[in-house]
C-alpha cells in the first residue's frame, strides 16, 4: 500500500509521521521543501510537485490551508489529477467549503479517481498522538477501503456522501465557537460577582455545563494566556465557510452569525493570532 | 446531628431520602403535606410550618421554587427565622437571585443564625443518585462544618462568600443554555446537508465539540422527543435571574440575552413545558 502525503504543516507533519511509522508512506510534497527534511533523511522521495507525488500511489492525502489551495494541489497545472492512477483514492483532510469538495470529486470521478473528504478535529496534540477525530464523507465502499489508512491517524466516522465530512467539521466548529462563548459569558459574570474561577470550574465541570472546551481552555481564562492552540483567524475562516454553506443551503444560524461578527472584529483589532478562547478577553473589553 | 428539610419537590424529595438513610433527617415540611407520606410512614415528624420544622434542628435545608418562596419559608410569618436556634445553619439549595440570598443571610446573622447558599445541578437523576453538583457560597468555617450534610446529596464545592453559590449556578445555566443552542445550530446545518445525526454525534463527541449537554440531549434531537428533563420555563426563570444579576453587576452578556429572548418566545408559543433541548425545534421553526 502506497500513501503519498501533500501538505506538511502543523497538522500534516505529525500525521505523515504516523503513516511513515506504519510503513505506508510513499512520497511527500510540501510547498516549503525544508519541512520535508524528516522524510528526506529517512530515504523517502520528496516530490517537486503534487503531480509527482501522486504518481504510483494508491492513496493521496492532501491537507492544506483553504479551498483554493486544495483546488490548486488537486486540479491545478501541477495537480494530482494529472498523474493519479485510475482506481486510486484522494483523501482531502483540509477544512474547506464542502460544496467545493463535491465539485472536485466530480472532476476526479470523470477520470476514474475516487475522492473522499475527511477533515479532522483534535488539534496539533491530537495529530501528534494519532488520536484525531476524522469526519468522513464519501461512497460507502471507498470509505471502507480507506479506513485502514485513516485509522493510523485517528478515529474515522463515516457521516454521509462526499462533502459530508466537511459539513460535519463545520457543525463541529459551530459547537466549539458557541462553547467558548458560553465559557466567556459565564466566567465574565462570575468574575464580576467575585467568584474564584478555578473553584467555579470544579463546581460545574461534572454537571450539564461540562465540556471538552471548558476542560481544555479554562486555564487560558484563569491565567490570562492565549497562546494558540487554534487561532481566532482560523476559526473565523471556518465560520465564514459555515455561513457560506448556511447561505447556500438556506439555513439561518443566528448565534453562529453573532460569534462570526465577534471574531471578525477581533481579527480587525489585532487579536487574530490569539487562541480562540480569547473570546473571553474580547467580551471583557466590551464591558 | 439533626437536619430538618423544607421543600419535598422533584429535587427535594430524593435529597431528603438520602439524609434519612444517612440517619440525619429530623423533621420535614412541605406545602402539599401528602408529599411527606414517605417520612410519616417511617415515624418522622411532618411539621405544619417551616417554623415548626426548624425548631431544635442543627441544620435546616430549604429547596423551593423561587426567590419569594425562599423569603416566605425563611423570613415569613411562619418562617424558619422565628424558631431556628442560635448557631444553627440554614442551607438554601433553591436556585434564586443571589442578591436575595445575601439579604436573607444578613437578617439571619443578626439573630445568630448561619446561612449558606448551595444550589445544585444534575437534575432529578442526580438527586436520586446522590450525585448532585453542589455550588456553595458562605463563610469558610460554616461551609466546612456543613460539608458532612451536603456530601450525603452530592459533591459540594465552595466557590466564595454568601451568594456565590447562586452566582455559580447562574454561570452554570448560562453555559447549559449556550451548549444547547450550539447543538441546535450545528445539527440544523447538518440536517439540511443530509448528514446522519447519530453518525455526526459519534464523529464529534470526542473532540473539542464534546459536551455533557450533547451526550445527554442528542437523543432528544435524533428522536424528536422533548419530554423534560428540565423545562424551558424553568431555564427561562434562571436566565431571567442571570440577566437581573448581570444588570445589577453592570455586566453585558450578549448571547445569553439572545437565548433568553428565544426561550421567552418559546414560552409564549406554548413550548414552556418541553425539555430545554427543544431550542432545536424552535430553531427549525425559524428556518
């Protein structure tokens, strides 16, 4: 089994290392070539283009920044589409607009290439631990066949047809945004009422107010430190995708809308590089 | 150790039973006397007034519906204040406006009676299991002394001075409201995108989107059943208390405000008796 990997960023690099250790990794490609040194030192082929990386692979994984980057590495002049074998599967693990995933899939299918979208949640820590939540969209048999590859990086769950992985990720990002806002408003009230934030956390964490976002981010609020983690600017990109998708589907999401507006303002005010839990700081400023 | 218990409602009755089984229960009082049959049959005194119940007790627990009920049973004509011994402790476990708790505490302290506010989270299930989250406000030594009583019903955490328990409960209810809205918006988008709701849940539950509210309430959304649980009308009461408190403290809570507006409209439209997870249904109607 040959897996080529395109996109060795914060998430991609540790994911590719898991595939290497499993003995699946074939070739890698990254725009900034130096990021591939780990694999070069171990004798792997570091390709000069996505097209080169895809040639001869059974599975080609892409994980890049946004919709246009995905289009570039798959459909662009030096894209995967020009060399991928009939019957091979492209697994896009980027977080993009799911409607674009559907379009890409159609283009690939015309050439006998399979496509699934499989964005992830769990952050850099999850990628390093090989414990990502992987939300998978695609045809049943294609997804089933790719599971052995995905399981090396985390826990894949098949949520529907192509594009569904992306929609699940958007649903995920809606929830995370609202959970962070929940924490922000609750701890803002508590602070003004002179409650001890850590004791409050201990008092509520096991009840219906408990959440993974609270467990992972409450220390940021307590310590006033917003080292990312996951940047406001990236969450804003996701919420922009959410609202584009909502618009296309005719769905009204009133609170997501509000929080997107908050993050847009944070971005404008120079808070884009902070962890997204800094929604708390933003709310403090609005008092 | 003598503990008298006032208020044998959905929450109070199972809580009092735990105290009975622990050998702590002394006398009980409830407005509707028939609710006390369990204790009458077991030879306990069922008092005719809160005042009667409080006489001779070391600890007097009150858990009733709202601020004015608490004022009535503690400060009213037949209230606890007229018979409670100097040095005894009144533990109010109702969910009320924390500023009222502070006022009640001052009145009691003048007569040498201690007061702590200790509202709970965890619902009827938590009460029956003796596993409530108990948020406690009061002076250090008074809280410490009362812990052996509270531990029979759940896990007490001391969050600050008198009133802090109530503020912690309000913070808790903010978070729960936003978590339910998070789920509503995420699953509304997912539904329109033809995702399978149960698969979506499995895909996201272990990541940063995971929450106790999601775990406990997703089946309501999947099955379209909104048997309470916790009623919209009660959560609305709590959010009204939140916004009153926020107003008094000069705190701006933009999203809590919005969701209080949603619940007010739900109440007006006859959805007040449904479980609060019906925020999802309300959002469906707005599409």
